[in-house]
């Protein structure tokens, strides 16, 4: 269901697009890419000059290459449009610090430690927070879920629909369903 149409007249002034894509490689590895663009619908005066309407202020991509266990084996960042040419794009090599991290084991904490603040680009680093779920979605159905017998599937109790006391789990994962205790019982 879409958002309701605003009853107040308004004008689009800015569009930010963030896109994640997952690629299965022929060498058994996976590329997960995130791409961000920021575009104004009007001419925008920056300290570095006027950016014409429709031309991106930010156009940046980051790619991590991972193995089947979500270990980062390569990383690359590029910036094709930036607000401060000669400054912003110079941080791209810092994203090699992602190599050796694991997307599903404290990845976001490690990114903040290695690339937070002036150690990285705000926009590229921000996109990295979506990499773990983009990778999981990319590999979903490709990898057999490997977990010890009796260990709860990772997705349970990690979002509203997957609450082990809810109807979705009762229907699709009945062995993990836990009835809610009645109030006053």
C-alpha cells in the first residue's frame, strides 16, 4: 500500500537513491555493491561552484567481495561525483580496511571503528550498514542453511514478523513457536 497523497502542495527538491546489488561470481565468490546518488531538482550553489539541476552531487559506489561464509576478501570504493573534488574521492583506498571483516559478525561495529568520522566518507560508510542484509538476501536460497541441530534459525526473533511468540513463526516454524504467557496467569 503506497503512502497517501499529501493534501499540502509540495515540490520535490532532492532525491537520494541507495541501491544494493548482489552478484554471484564464477570463481565461487560474491560481489555486494552499494550505490548512492544525491540529485537536486534545482541548481544548487556549493562552495566549489554551481551544480546544475539533475546532476548528482554524490555518485558513489562501494563493493565488497565475500566468500560463502561472508568473509570480506576484497573491497573497493569509487566516487564519480562529489561536492568537494580533490578531497572526497581521496579516501577511497581506506575502504581496503574492510578486508578480513565478516559481514555477519560485528561488521557494523568494525566499520565504525575503522572508517568512522574522518577515517572515511560519511556517505560510503553509511552504505556499508546495509551490506550484511544485502549479502544475506543475495545468498538466500543459494546456500544450504548450515546450523547445528537444535540451533534456532538466525532470522527468528530479529524482526516483528519473526517473533517466536507470533503467528508467522507458529505457522512456518512451529517447532520454534513459544506461546505467550497470559496476563495474570
